[in-house]
């Protein structure tokens, strides 16, 4: 069998079995591993297309792929990524392989509906009514007074403020606070004009 390289295994370990020699030097070795074995070759010519055409070694190739004569191997894998021969399928190729075209179309339709709904709402735009309560051009104090005028009647304003103040100080039962509260209630009972009636 022709051997197209001068490389050989210099000092094989005892666990390796010499399968083929060239000029007395081992070039093809085997090591048992579990139910199978590893085969080490110093030349790859016998696996090339040229060797298949010109210098074929069918018995050796059959032995390398594990054909013992009784049952052929279930599968043979040729790993040639070191030669740049490899397949890198993209997402589209995987979708075609597993029949996911319908799923992709449904996702595209949902995305289109979402974009359409975001861009053009189904409800008509709200029209601003002429009698709106929004008053532009006022500061925060004017807005607060306007809110009080709409929510609390002027005669009830002082009583409402006193009621909220009493709630906030209910947890302070000091005598000084009680006396202050009594003075404020007396002042609130006296008839005074409301500052919001002007």
C-alpha cells in the first residue's frame, strides 16, 4: 500500500497495537477504548479522492469503519472541519428543516397588527370641549385656590381646615396642644368673612 509521507510514530506506548509499518517504522496504530478503538494514522492519503481512484485499499478502509463482516456500522461520520468543509445553517435553514414557516408567518402577522394598532388607534381622537375646567397661565397658588373654590364652599373652608388639622394632631394629647386647639376652635366659631368670598 503506498504511503505518501515520511512521518511515523517514533516510540508507541505498549497499549498501542501496530497495524501497518513502512520501512520498519509504525505508521498506523490502534488503541482499544471501551467497546471501540482509536486508530492513529501518520498519513491521510488513503482517505483522499485520489487514493479512492488510483490506490484503493478496500479491506483496510472496511476495517477502519468497523465492518467486521457480520453487521455493517450504523453510521459513519466524516469530520472535515479542519479542511474548511462544514455547514453553518442559519435560522431560515433551520425553520425550513423543521417546518416552522407557518409559525414565522403567524409571528410576522402579529407584529404587523401590533405596529398598525400602535400607529393608528381604533378609537377616534377625543375632541376638546369648549367648556373645559382647565385654566392656563396660572401659578400653583392660584390653581390651589381655584381647586378649593370648586371643592369646598367658602363658609365651610375654615371648618374643613380645622377638621383636617385636628386629625393630624390626634396622636399628641399634650395639655399645651389641647389648649391651642381650644383657642383655634373658639376663633373658628366667631363670625369672620372668608378670604375666598372676595
